[in-house]
């Protein structure tokens, strides 16, 4: 039995012991979260989550050690089938976290993303795909709960397997962990694919597809992430930014949200454009004299490409696309050339692909090594291979790659705009024992590991380690204007790289404030209307001045009413909805409609269309909107930004808000700055006493006492 099967079997046995009788439903991993599977997903975010957990397996309440306090949590699990043959399964856990049980109720991810003005919700929903290691932590928590309930005693210091209680939500080696606030805003906290999690058989792309489908199905409003993903030591947001003008997560629609160290979106976009447009000829001219490997690598991939590679963006994009087509180890022999990047899921066997390759090469030989159109090659090979789909697949894969001793070239005819092929006999250029020819042929015979090695080399010697020899050349550059311009282009590389790496927070808007209006068919039709609230006296006193907090207009929430409902009935439903949703709204009282002239007894759908918007106005005794200046800190605690709104950030990099990077506060003026920006190395602790430059200069200029 595989390790994966052991974990699934173990979890199932423990669930049965806890009283969950009957067989457990198994869901398809690839289809989960798509329309109608496993539910219709036709409501608001909260409605969809509640409907989804109804079809899950209700687990015994998990125990976690959050902030040193043992906490009970409702949870549900879904067994997902990744593969049927061979069988492979994993579990999706959904955990409901109540804010009232937490010591720190504020979300640091909201603060760093720039959502500090959002209201604190009463609930969070964690969606976790545990790895084999973290699955054991889940099972331990379940067992711990059995022991506590059987003895009717909660002991926060109880040890499991000679270890303390584990907070499973703080572990970083889950396959996937995302969290949603109950108002539909969420964060993708971690994603670990094949290379990051030992024993996992899911790629990062498969996991991200699953997460994206889930967000769409649940009708999440907006989701953020902190992109610090790497592959073999390379920062993916830098590599993909240069190759595709977007991060790796950009394939799913995630865009720049917020930068660290004062980086804003125009700076980020300009930095990417600068590196993408960097001419290869300039890099070769200035780096080639001290580094002979860079021109060789450039030349290697220029020969493999069927179009001209002139910029750094062209080069990285071609290498990235080539990597996706290559098998893990693509060594060449016989008629199976480097063009035959055959995936395991390919519908044709290797033998059939080799036969089709042989037929195409023989057809090109009969053309006497002249350029012929794709259609001519296809027709000639079809005499021997009747499967046109197979021929199309091989022709698409063969271009500009070695097959035996032949190089199959492919290019677009600039006049006819038709794709053409030509065969070149590399072995007949000079005797095959010539080492130069062997080197020429060898450059086409590469594996995926060789490609990754070349990418890492370019990443290190062009992007990360700015060559010291180039710095010397810059200092000795002549007065030639062209040289000055070229050297000026190269001198921006370190700055552009830093800006891109300082842009780590990305977000995607999935849905607007409300789902589609719908009519529930039943004993009495229910119609949808979308409501939000405004509070009076939403002012606080900061630094001796009255300041209005960000406009308190939370996202619109869906309320379903019978056709004959009045505004009084709608008001009561909205009060209940917002009290249940937000932590600071427990005493919410609404008394009027802000955007309509309506009385309480008026019919809602006499003045509002189905799917229309209504804004109520009211007060919130003892909560948001009711605090005076003596309770301003308590007022702020109802927002995700919390007490950090009192923090004054004025850093030399331009930052004016906490961006999640390490900061230090001046002990006189209490203004915060990045430790990096004031010259404190990351590996050193912050000093016990710190003075900013302004306060330091003021002290120096103070008159001496007599």
C-alpha cells in the first residue's frame, strides 16, 4: 500500500471509530468546484459555503493551539480522487474559525495587502489540502479531541505523541491553504507542488486550477496572495515578469495589488518593460568579454527557435515555453528527437510516434533538402501514416530539433505566410569526429535539467549578481555617446530587479458585490435585493484633530424576501445579516433608508427592482460609529488595520503604511521606518534605542547648557 493510501485509510478508520457510519462519498479532484459539482453554487458567498459543507463529512471538532489557547472548531472533510488508476486520493478540510475565540482578531494579510479599512468579520473559513506530513497533525488533533471529550476535561498542555498541540492552520507545508473572511474576501496562504512537498503527485498548476475553480464557484469577492515562490533558487515573479510581463499567478488573473518599500504599480510595470526590452546584443557586447558562457547560451536557444530572439524578454519567454514542452529527461537517439516532447498522457504510443517521425523525415529527404510547405510534408507522409491527428502532432513537435543526424528546420515563409520545413544533414558538414561538430550537435541534445541549468545561469549572472567587471567598464567608459547610452541601459538592471522583487502582493477580483439575482421557486417566490449600511458619527480624534474613518460602506449583502415584504421586514433582515457577519455590529440598529424615500410599511418591490440596491442608515451603540475620542483605539479595533492605524509610517523609500516588512520606530517622534532603509542589516536585531535622522539632527543642533 502506498503512503498516500495509508493516510487515507488511517483517516477513514479514525472517522468510523468516532461514530460516522456508512460509506464516505468520494469527489473528483479535477471537477470539484465546477458548475454543479458538488453543489449548484448559485447563492452568495456565505450561502455557497454553507451549502458546500452540508455535503461534506462532519468531522469531530479539531483542537488547535491558537495564541496558546486550546480552541474548538467545527470542520468538514471531502475525500478527493486525484487518479483512479493507479488510485490516488487526498482530503480537503474546511475549518470554521470564530473570531471571538481569538486573542488577536485582526488579519495581518488584510493589513499588508492594503485592506486594513475592511471590517473584522465574525468568522473565517480555512480551506486546506494537507500534505502527508500535515495530515498526521490533523489526525492527532482529532484523536486529542476524542480523549478530551471522553474525560470531559480540556487540558491545553496535553501532549500528543510526546509533542504539544499543533495549530494546523499555521503550518506552511500544506499542499494548499486558503482562508476566506465570511464577507467573501480571502487570501491564498500557501501552495506547494511536486518539488516543495515530498511524495505529492500534484503540480503547482493543478493545485492553482483547483483553487481558482473553488474561488469562482464560491463567488469569492477578491483574493490576495503574497508571491514569494521560488524554483531551484529562482524567484518566479522575476522570471515570469520578464518572460510574460506578469507573475506566475498572472495565468489565473492575479495582478499587482501592493508593493513593499514604496513600490507602486507604474514603477513595477516600468521595471518589467525595461528588463524585457533589454537587447541581447548589448548584453553580449558588455558581458561576453568577461563571461563566455552567456553568448554560448544565447546562441544555443537562438538556433533552436523558429523566430528571432532579440531581447531578454524573448529569450526567457522561449526558454519558459520550451521547458513546458520537454520531458524530464529528453535524451535523443534514433528517430526520437528533441522535438518529440511526449507527455505521459499522450494518446499515441512512443512506437507510433517514432514511425510517424520516420515517415516525415523520409518525406523531407525525398524533397532533396529544399524548403517544402507543411501541407506537402503532411501529404507525403500520409501515404504511410493514415492517422492525420498523429501527423499533425508530430509536425507541431518536430520543428527546429535534431532527429538522428538530421536537423528538422521550420519557419514561416515571409511572402506566402505558409509554414515550411527543411531537412539539414548535420553529419555531412564535416567529419563527425570533429569536436566542433559534436558540440554543434550536442546543443540540440538537451534535457530539461540542462535547460533549467541554463536558465539558472542567466538568472544568476545577469539579474541577481550584477557583474563587477561591468561596473569597472562603466567607470572607464569613453565619451562616446552610444557607449554612454548602452551602459546607462545596463546600469538600471539592479534597480529594476529590486523593484520587481519588492512587488509581492497580488490580487484577483472574482466577483462584484453581489451574485446574479434569482427567484426561489417554492410555496412563495423569494426575490433578491442587495443591501449595505451607513453609520452616523463615524469620526474619531487623532493627534488632536477630528478625522473621519474610511467611508463605512461594507460590501452589499444579498437578502431574499417574499414579493409582498415591506421595508420594515427588509430592515430587520439586514440588521440580522450584518450582526451575524461583522464583529463590531452586535448592537446595530437601522432606522432609515439613505438612498430612497421610503416608509417602513412601503412594499420593497414597489420601489426597488429585483436585484436592486438599498442603503440603510443607523447607529451601533457600543460598537463602530459610537465611540468618542476617549475610546478611539477601541473604535479602530473593529477594523482589520486595528491599532496600526495609529502608527505613523514615513520612510525614505516612500512607504506611508505598514507593508509587512521589518520596521523600527524612533524613540522620540515614534515615526516608523524600514530597518533596511535606515541601514540596519536584516540579520541584526533592532537596537534598543533608535533615533531617526531628523530627531538626531535636532538633538545635535540644540544649544549647549551653560
